[in-house]
């Protein structure tokens, strides 16, 4: 809902524009953390805003300075992944101020007016909403119109989907009941009346079959894919005709993992679920980009509101990585009847670009249903009592809580839980005593032992080079990875890659047999995307080629000279590993913690990339500060019921 009032105002073309800084260098000397893009955006938008104030309502220099800095601050937040700037966050605050270690001011920063004055000033901007100003004030937050429009589109889509939820009739109910008990024979007979005994996988299926939008959230190994495969089977059983089902994920790697997990789940259901039904479930996932159809050099896709996708059910995995603009573009292209199922771990890092759609849609870590939905679930599952919230029910959402991968006393599971709970000291102690951990899952490397860490990595990557064939090399490559919080600096990706490259390629060859590479830009023509990982490998003609594993397990060979920009990938940032997993992860944190990047979500994402072993190289104060810091993203997506 927006509190903006639409009034058309004639532009005041003669209005004088006041710029607080004549050059970017001047702004940079006063405002800590400003980047050229912030300055030039504010410089280019300010005249449009100022000239829209009517002639009787002249805006003075001081107010123009407030507006200029509001745009700078808004763009700084957009760069950090927020979608808006809540006025209450900056009212009466000094931003971009910095002191040196002796307390001397190095950047004077800028003081914003109090909330009353800022709101009064911005209300004039809001009042001319229909004049299509690039700024929008809505519910106390300032937006760039572009992001406001994306957000409204996503909220509108989800609200409409939620309203489609109706209670099934007696016959439908019996049908749902029957399908749920067929798919969950083990827990269908439990008939428990306590919430502690609930099989949330069974509930997730029952909760999704009568809704056109659903989110199944949970940590690694909680059975999201296993559950959703049963859900797809349930939908196939219910449908009269063959459904068009599509599986998508934000990256090629995540799409490949989804394909593998669905294929594995289907194998496990052989003999339990009718083969005709299993045959209707696809096993090949694609990227969101591919589904929507990229148009080279354009931000829009082939499929949009004018060219809808042809499908009945869409499953989107790893939703935490999907940013707001992509989500809006996806929703735009879906036919109205399409059922959308989202899977993800809301505790992971949000998308690199602006937005935190999954985290916004999963504000708590337990289910909260409306009484009506709880009654429906009591009739379709074998459980009687569900958590109900009168004020804020989230009927679209089911949480899976029991991790099969990190069950019992496993160190990785315990560590990830402590980290996400912000338990810095306990989690530090757990890694320190990792050697004593029964399953030897955790291991600590002293931050002074860079050589030891490099030697360990060298040993593991040498095995890739000496692998007998490409499939073996690729499977060894996903056995091990060094993950860093940062790109630059002593504990950054660039330095670790350079040090390992020296060992792996003593003659400094740019390309060599066994070199792992990561694509760093999108090449739609070649169907290679930022984050895709490949391997340089000598083929039978003794030629070095770049190979990429395909979702169906085959390998695609390309001449290295044809590749878009790429880099060596012995070490990679935690951000880039979302959607991937490795048997053994070594996480390297910097020696000082002055980066806002270091948060518990980053650490949690890094830890949960490890399937069997996790080694930490960090000092205590950086670890503690990182675990205590939390990602905060401002967004307007909250109440979609
Ligand atoms: N109810 C169940 N009974 C038996 N095995 C299960 C059950 N649920 C999940 N599993 C198994 O647990 C493992 C993890 O399940 P799954 O891959 O579905 O988890 P996930 O939440 O999708 O994991 P990730 O977040 O890593 O993608 C799989 O081997 C799956 O077969």
C-alpha cells in the first residue's frame, strides 16, 4: 500500500538547481563510502526533482542538499542490496562520516534533518507521484521508481496468488487425503495430536496441493527436494491431463544439483509410487535466464506479460539467490493458472543484487497458519494440532526442520546452528575442539599457518590434474574448495589463487592441464554465465580445451580463446558458492573485521557448503564479530496475505 497522493504539477522549468558539490572528488573528500555512481545519479536526478516543484513552492538550497544526499544514501543502500531507504533510519543522523585512529575527522559526512522535516520535504515529491518522478515515497521509505515498481509487482502477484486459496470440497478433500497418505505411508498412520510429532514433509505436500503459491523452506539436507518430488507426484496424480512442469534455479550449478537431486529422489520412489506418475516428473532443471529467454544486450527477456510462458507448474530452487528485479520479471511471464513452488534456505545470504524476497517471505523460523488452513491440514494429514497465528498467518509457508545430512551430533550441523543463532563464543569453542569431534567433521587451521593451508589445497588440487579422465577430474574438483569472505587482501581469493597457481603451474603458463576456471561475465550467445565453473583439460589431440559439465552429466568442450572473461578458481568467494556443495570446505577469513560483508549469514552459507569436512582459518575476534553481525535488508515486501 502506498501513502503517495497523485497530483499532476506543471514543471517549473526555471527552477534553480543547487548542487552541494561541484565535482565527485569534492564529494568524495567529504563523504566516506560514496562511489561515483552515487554522486552522478544524485547529480542527474536532482534537477528533475527540483524542476517538478511548482513555482509557488520554491525549494531552497538547504532542502536541495537534503534531497541530493537522500539520493546518494538511497543508491548506497541499493548497492548494498536494500530496495529502499526508510526515512526513520537516517532522520537526524550523520551519514558518511569517518574519523581516523586518533579521532581526527577525515570525512565530515552529512547531517540529515529530523523525520518531520524530511517527511514534509519528501511529501512534496510523493504528491507529484503521477508526474513519474524517479523517486517515490511509500510507507515512510524512499525508493527509486524502478525498484518501487518491481516491489509493487511482486507484492501484487503474491497477494493475488494467496487470494486464490480456497477450501476444498468434501470430494476433493477425500482425494487429497488419499494422495497424502499414499505418498507418506510411514507417517500416515501416526495420527498424532501433538505438534512435536508432526512430519513436516507430509504437511508441506498437503499444504501445497490446494494453493497456487507455496514456499517450502529449510536448511541443507532437510529434504526440500525429496518433499517437492512427492509434491510433483501428487500434482501429477490430481491432474486429468499431462501437466507442463518446469524446474529452475538461479545458476547453472544450482540447476545441475536440482536435476541430480530430483533424479535421485525419483530413483528412491521406484516401487513406492506408480511408475506412470514418476515418468511425468521432469529431471532436467534449467536456469531462470534460460527459461525466460535472454535477448542479447537487453535486460528484458523473450517471455514477459506479452509473451507468457507455457507451463502449469514451476518449481524454483535456491530462491534466496533470486533478486527482486528477476523475481518480478519471472512473475510477469507466468500464466495466471500456473502453480509456483519455491524452495530455499532463508538463513543463507540474500541475493547479490537488491532484494531479499525469500527472507521477506519467511520472517520467522516456525510455521504459522490461519485457523482455516490448520483445519484443512488436520483433515488432509495424520496430524491434528498445528501452530496457528491470528495476527500474521503465513499459509503459503512450510518449514522443514530435521536435517538428514547433519543429523545427530555431526559437527557441521551443530556449528551451523550455533552460527545462525549468533552464538559466537560457543561456535568458536566447537571449531577449536573440532579434532575431538567424534565424526572429525570440524578442523581448525591457525591463521598464522598460511603455508599449511596452501599445502593442503595443493595436495587436493593436484589430484584433479592427475585424474585419469574428465569425469573423474570433475568429481574430484567438487571434493574440495577454499572459500574466502573477500576477493582482495591477504586472506582474499586473488592472493590465494595466485599462490596456488604458482605451485600448480611453476612455469607461469596461463593455461595448463587441470586448471579450474570460473566464468566472470554472462555470455548469452555461448550460454555461459557468471559463476559457471569449468576445467582446462588436454584432449586426445593434445590440445588444451575448456570443459563444462552439463545438467545431463555430459561435457561441453570450448576453445579457451572463445571463452568470455574467466578467472582461476582454487579459491572463491562464499557469495559465489551459493547453490554449490563440496565434500571438504576450507573457509579463510581476513585478519581484521572492518568489512560489513562479514555476517553470520555469510559464515552459515560457507559452512553449509561442506558436506563432510569443514576447516576454519580465522582469528577469534574476526570470527566472533562476524557471527554477531546480521544481514539487514530494507524492503517493503512483508504482508502479502
Ligand atoms: N523422509 C525421508 N526419508 C528418507 N530419506 C530422506 C527423507 N527426506 C530426505 N531424505 C534424504 O535426505 C537427503 C537430503 O534430502 P534433499 O536432497 O531432499 O534435501 P534438501 O533440503 O533439498 O538439501 P539441499 O538444501 O542440500 O538441496 C537425500 O538423500 C534424501 O533422499
